[in-house]
C-alpha cells in the first residue's frame, strides 16, 4: 500500500530571512554564500504522509527520523512577526515526554503541519 504525502517541504530560505538574502545578493561574496545556504536548506526535508512523519537531514550522509502520525500528541509552532508575514515558522513535534522528537526551523506553511496532525488524531477518537 503506497503512502499519500500530505506535506513535503524543505525549510524556507528566502522567506525566512529576506533581509539577509537581499544583503548577500548585492555582494560578490554573497552569491557564493547564497549557494552554500541553498545547499544546506536542500539537505533538510520534512514530510507528512497519511501515516508517518519523516524528517531527513543531510545530502551525502542521511539522518532519518520517522514516527507514526497517530503518535503525535502536540505540535509547537514558533514564529516571529517577520516569519508570520512570510508564512514560515519553527516546528516541534512531540509524541511523549518533554523533548521534541522532531524539531526543524523555517518550515513553510507550519499551520498546515498542525492541521494534518490534528486531523489524524481526531480520526482516532472513539465515536459516541
């Protein structure tokens, strides 16, 4: 049975730091810095399927964290004013305990992540 990916994104780069991007863009060394910055952001990925949450880090070597979507107990989204304006935020997913099992910065559409997790957990509640 194949999984349906409901959310599959890399961290936002330009929307998360528009001023830094603009400053780097106007300098010669900044073009190289933007290239390195882009590669670093493409090395991270957060994906939510209809069953699992997957966090991948790394380009050459990979670190993968995968947890069942139904085990997500809470979602913490942290956004500054600028991040709210550009639609990005830091996301932490908790399944048990005080430490986040998955934490990633500058994700686009963080409220979509919260909505997917909430919808999957509501489906599991006993019907009256």
